[in-house]
C-alpha cells in the first residue's frame, strides 16, 4: 500500500490501538506485541508502529480487540486500607471494590499505597492513563503530608534536594511548609513510595499522606470512599 498523509489519518499505530481498546498502557501493549501475542488479520505483528486500518481484525492472546463503546473516567477519594491493584492478595480490599455497580473493567492511573489516601483516577481508557502517567506530560500531583516532627528549614532544604528512589534520582517540584507538622509536596513524576522514602531519609515520621490534586483536578469535597465521573473538560484540563 502506498503511503500518503490521507492514509496515515485513516490508520492508527498498533500500540496506540491496543492501548485505547484494552485496559492497558502503550508500554504494556508493546510488550504484548513483542511477545508475539498480537495478530492483525490472522498474521502475527511484532512492530508497535505497524499501522492498523479501520476494518482490520486485531486479536490479543487469541481474543478480538473491539472498540469500547463506553469509556469511563472517575475521580475517587481513596480511603486508607485500600490497595491500588488488579490482583487481590489474601483478604486485601481493592479500590475497585468501591465500584460495585460499574460493569466496565476499571484500573487505577498510578497508585497510592495502602496507607495513603486522597485523589486517584480510575478508567478503562489505556491511552488516557498513559498520557496522565507519562513523565513527558509532566502532570503535577500535589500532596499534603503530616509528620510527627515539626518541619524545620533544614528539613525543607533536604526534601527539596530530592534523593535516590528505586535507583533513580528524583526531586520534588516544590516542598512548602504549611504549619508545624504539615507540608505540601508537588511531584511531576512519581516513583513508588517516593514521598515516604524522601521523608524517611530526612528522619521524618509520616502520620498522614494525602493526594489533593492531579493536574488541574482537585480532590475538593469528595469524602473518603466517594467518587464522581470526570467531565470531558476536567479530563482535558488534567493533561493540558
């Protein structure tokens, strides 16, 4: 098929296609492609940038990939004690347990650890999840952190310098003291338990860790365990 700009607009990259129509990210979609589990019109395709035509039949692990008719987006105030995972370990409570009436298979965008609370997004739109999570997009996440100790100037200096987390050097965008034992921290890319690791290195004991903002979306008046649908304007504002 001869390439043209018109053709390009009518087709879509295979990794993007899978991320849009499966509850997964582009990175996971590429792993599926490289592993040989993705077929287009009955033939295995190992190239993530392979362009898929609108009428092409795509399967993943033998199952057809069909366009979702109902993409959903939720903002949840995650209570403490709930886990952001698709798999349950023993008697753990998953955040998806808070959505008993939802028929769509949801997954969280990013994570809050079991002992943390606050704003988290859930969706079945893999592409949106990728956009929010990607370090290239630089979507800010704001947290309120309470500690046993009073925050000193020395603490603020050390926290602002950042440190190594999971083998990579990370640095908060800002660290601001709100009151004696309360700090606001803004991150642009988050590593696993990044805030807890940085505070531990500063010899600070955290008593409460709450996320209050993602991009331009505020936690607002949502109570623990409550969720709301995200409007299209709110969704676009998160990644703008």
